[in-house]
C-alpha cells in the first residue's frame, strides 16, 4: 500500500510540475539554505543569504538544525518535485527537500520580536492545521468555533501551550494545491532539545529562530532550499543558488 501511495504521489507531482519554477524566482532576494550530509541525515545546518542582482552573499553564520527523524525526501514546492528519489509522504518523519517559498509566522505572542517586520498570525484556541489526509482542507489553516468544535478538532488544534510551537514559520510544501498524503504542516520551529527530532520540520534553538524572524522581509520574497550535499552540488547552478564554496562545500 505504501509503495502504491508513493507511486501515486510521484505521478501527481509530475502532473503539477510544469506549474512550478525550475529554480529561485527572480524577485527572491532572501534565501535560507539548508544542507544535510545525505538523504538519511537528520542533523544539518542552515544559513541566510541575500542577493543584489545575481550575486548571493552570506548574512549569517551557519546554524545547526534538526530535520525529520528519518532524514529528507523530495517535497513539492518551487523545484524538486519532479526529481527521482525518495518522495515525502504523510507520517514518514522526513523533511521535504527542494525549494520553497515561505508563508506567515504563527506565534502564541500578540506581537513580533523587536526589529521584526513580517506577516504574522497570533494563534488562538480556534486555530487548526489539518494533517489528516482524509479531511477536507488537508494541509491548510482552518479556524473553527471552539465552543462547538468538530470531532477532529483536538488532533488538529494548533495551540498546544507547547514552547516548541510558540514561534513557527510556514514552509510552503505541498500547498498549490495540497495533494492528500504528500505531507503537511511543515514549519521552522523551536527544537525541544539538541537531539529531539521533528516529524518533518526544520527545528533550531529559539534564539536562532527569532534571529531568522527578525531578518525576514516580505518584500524580499524569501525562500528556503533544503538539499543533501550531493544534490546541492548538482542543483546550485541550474536553480540559481549560492555557489557551493559560499556554504562550505568543496
């Protein structure tokens, strides 16, 4: 059954592929680069880059991060969904690899940290993110009436009073439109410990995440690329990414 699901997802990704970019969009001037040693690596690093014209420059030091417990698999975003190799599925505990735009910040706070200027939403008891492929609005934000919640409410509720989700940045994986079973609820968020891996998100210590939030600007059209090292070496030029030497790859 799982093999059939992966095959169907590969077909679906191929069908939507032409509507996606083949690399970094022309208006993207902020890029977060995520790098893993290989497909099964669940620890890696991210680094922030900016560009004027065609030249990228690093604006942060590399930051250690955690990926999904089982490593990486190709996701569905601006680029990567039409590549051969492992394919992201719901519940596989792999972070989606590829190139993605970023969505809103979701936070338990009523304001952004000092210096930040980016679209955000304060999460309330009415907010949900649908992770069940059998439900309508899969991989989408949904607001319900908490006084009359649907049966699935508790399992999809965003506000958990959990410090790890106090700050989150949405990564636009599998969003245009969502394919049921291809993976959902992918964010940058706070890690629970130095070796506590997520089910597919990219996680880091809170100060590092807040630094990214302060840096992001919507008018710079920020994006996130996550790749194993070998794929990065193959993709950096056609996708318009920073040269390998700029991220410490020989």
